[in-house]
C-alpha cells in the first residue's frame, strides 16, 4: 500500500534527515498513569523517507477498554491479544536509535513510557517529534490541525480513522509533506529531548481527591476543627503518617504537604523542631498542635462550607474510633511527591528545607490585573469576548497578609507592552487596515520592536514572532536586514516594509490568502473573552494555552500552571504543574512539551473541582537572561490540542523580568473566561510559586 500520494523521497532534505519511528496508540482513556494501551503500531522510515519496517498489534489491557464507540475495540476482541509486556521488546527494537514521531507526540510517548515502566523495561527513546507542533510552526491554511485535516491538505489517503496502523501510515505521509513545508520556510524542527522514564514516579498512582470545603481559616485555641481546614503534619508520629492523612481526609479536612500562611494548623509532636514546616509555621504564626490533640479533635469535626457547586458529603466522622496515641514508632516515609526538576533547579520542598524569607512590607496583596477595553465578538467562532469590563479578581480577605516575594509589576516604558489603559474607549468591533494580517517584525532594539508589534495590534493585525506560512507582511527595523530569515522571506515573495509603513499601511492581497482559515481573535494585554461552556468530559473540553517564543532563543524557558482556590492559593503542592511534575493529581491540568520553543498547558474545564477558581499560566526563564533578551511571547488558545486557535495574544515584557504571567482561565459564575495578562516580575519562579502557596527550593 502506498503511504501517501505525495513523493516519498526526502533525500534532498539533508538538514531533516533522521531515522524515524512513527507511532500511534489507541487507549482506554486519556490519562497515561491510569489508562492502558489497547493497540499500537510502529512504522519506521529511513532518512530518505522510505519505509524500512512495520509492526502492529492489538493488546489485552486487563481492564475495561473504555470508549468502544471511538476506537471500536471490544473486550472480546482484546481478550485473545497479547499483553504489552509480551511485545515490549519487539516495539523497543523498532524505537531504538530513532526519533519517535506521533501526532500529539507527548500523548503517545507518555502512554508508552508507562507501559514500558509496568513491564520493568526502559523506553529506548531519546528524542521525539510532534507533527502537530511542527504544523503549528508551518501554519498551513487548514481549518484545524487534526491528522485527518492535514492528510486531506497534503493529499495523503486515509482509509480508517482511529485504526493504529492506518493512522501511522497516514502519519508517514503527513510527516514527509510537513518536512518539505518546513524546509521551504527554513524552519528548525521542534525536536524534544526525552528523559529516561523507567523510574517509579511514572508508575500508576491514585489521584488525590480535592477537598470539597472552603478553608474556614485558622484553628482557634480551644476551638474545634472545621471541614476545609488546611492541616499539615511534620516530624515523627505515633500513628502512621499515611493513616493520619486518611483520617483527616475522611473527616473533610484538607491535608497539605506543606505550610503556608493559609495553613489552619500544623500537627507536630515537637513544635520547636527544625523541620521546614515547623520553621515556616513559626514564621507565619500558624497554630501548632500535637498528635494526641489532633486525634481528639478529629472526633468532633464541625461542618464546613462546600465550594460553590460541590456536593455536600455525609457528615464526616473518623473511619474508626480514635485510639490514644501508641508508643512512638520509627517514622513512616512521607507519601511520594512531585519529583525535582532534573537540572532545572525547582522542586516542591519536602523536609528539611530552609524557611523562605518573609515578604517585604511593601509587597502588594497580589499582582494587579488591569482590565482594558475588551474586543468585540468573534462571528461564528464559538468565542464571545466580554462586553462589560471584567472585574478584577476579588481582593484577599482582610486577614490575609501580602503575597510573599511578589513585588509590584513595573509599568513598561513608553512604547512597551502595557496595552490599552483601563477605562480607555471601547471599539464595537476590531477594525483596521491590518485586520486578518499576520506581521513579522525583524530587527530593532527591544523597545522599538515592542512598539512596532503594539502598533500592529492597534491596526487590527496579529504580531508574529516566527516565520510561518501564515505570515502576510514583514516589517524590517534597524539591523533587521542582517536577519538570516530575510533571504527566505525574499524567496517567498512576502511584502517587506520599513517602520514608516506602520503609520498608514497600504496592504495587498497576500498570496494564498483566499484559502486561509479565519484568523484567531487578537487579544490585547489584559483582554478578556468568554469561553464556550464545557459540554462534558472529552478532548474538546480540554482548553489549551500554548506559549511560543523566538526559535533562535538559546536560554531555557519553563511554562508552568497554578490551580488556585478562592484565596488565590493552591489547594496542595501538586496543583503546581511544571516540568518535573507535568500533571496535577486529578489530571485536570497538564503540561505538554511540544518543542524547545513551545509548551502547552491543557485544562479540563468540565472536571476541575469546585475549589478551583482559576488556573494561572506563567513562564519563567532558567538562569540569568531576562525576557528583554528573549523578546515577545506568543500565546494561542482554543479547545483541544489540534483545534484551530480561537484567541491569540503577543506579550512583550519590559526588560529585566525573569517571570511572566501569561494568561488566566477563571470562573465567572457558571462560565469560564480567558484573560491575556502579560505581566512580568524581576524575581524567579521560586518566589512566584511561594506567592501562590507552594513551598519550593531554589
């Protein structure tokens, strides 16, 4: 069978010549640590694009196969198939020494990683390439970036969707065509280095259940425990630590792995001990009770206030009578926690660790979020911008001290990325001579480039930061004629302008513009839009925010996410999603590494617990460079990983910032909203995390 109608010979693309292993898996669900692989197919290609091998098989997962209506694989069909461990070595031999390729490659890679871990084997993959991420760089004129859509665009025949082998054959044709398109634009491939994943933290583990109750505040002397109180435990305990945690959870308490100013009480038999939690409790004035007092109070936990929309559970009582403390035993290890970021310098603190520095008196309560004029509705795109000014997040309760280590943001200099000021006049509809255009700015000083990109947005256009097939115009500032991309831009016959063009631009119809999809709605800094209501649990309800930056960027940039409650704090440390812990316990928020200059945060709006009021997406630079050295970050947002982006924004920090708030997805009554933030800070990611209640070590 021919893999594609397009030419398969890639021997002339020497810069894109690799040994490839194209993979597709069908699974029982969407969570790799919980669900299983039902079928797998691998097609290998040589550097010239010719097929060199092929293997596919159904697999017996030993569990319910999940959505049969999607993949068509019934339990009866799978019962006679081999288990994964029986074919793991054969699959590994096809992957060894090759670049793994898949459409949404992290999904397939993570599922294979967990299956190899269960089999006790090493997944022999050092690098992977995502054809979805590659086509986001290419930006072909398609309605979306689904595999079937790209196959139709590139002329690749597709016979049976959701069949692993046919999908892999289609993927081969899409890869060949995508490599040719990337070569035509002189784009670097978004290859992702893959760390070894045979360690225990990639084995299945049960999710942590979010607490159903709001935090009522601190434990008062002589007062009772109340459902929703945040309780931490430190030091040696007579009762097994895991048992104490389970009893607290059963009683409706929010058992935490760390201490912050929102902690209600710390359980410690040695309150003057030197653990990080004890030191932090003393610094924050958190009440400390011993184990016997905690067990006694567990016998009469008072009802709490459920989070809005949460079901009210039965009155909580300890699962069995509370005994007197037993004689001290050797301490039990703390349950596994998110692992440190390999060579990235960030990990949730587990005892012991130094207490963070107290916040300076001048620290603001939280980063202010200006609410500038909002854009007009997007016709027929399922995304309606807010027509009334969106209120700023509610202020912290009077008893809440300032967020630690989060200084007030600096206003950018004139021509910076501050965006429209609050209260500026609204326009009923985004209009301008650059509406529907994507403009790439080359050269110039950082302030000059920021001013040019800001002007593009003011004129109704979108500011690009990388060359793609979607770029319609190029503006060259001082020094831009030395940019290596200009030669390819000239070959592509793109209109090239100087800075004066942005005063009153005259545009011409871009080549191929008649076949392009409608452009994603452009948000200014602070712009807010309503998101479509979740329809139920499914891929379309995983709203994504993808951040990208200049492909010439040499420094490491980490995209992270925080799931916050009513107090603008994480409910537990694991709601800090980052490189070393790319998924929170419920799997509602995930970090996807799509390439060295692109990362995605995926949020399942339908299954976020009622306690989650906001998801903050941020970026941080690892090391000494600042966002002034990197330049603009571009964010796009839409439903699912391969749907067309419905909203976009280009965010320029000022000069010295090392962390930057990119976007917020937050509740507004029964609906959700997205805000493009674009606010930078001089401090590092550790200080930002501490401000949201996460204990980290630098």
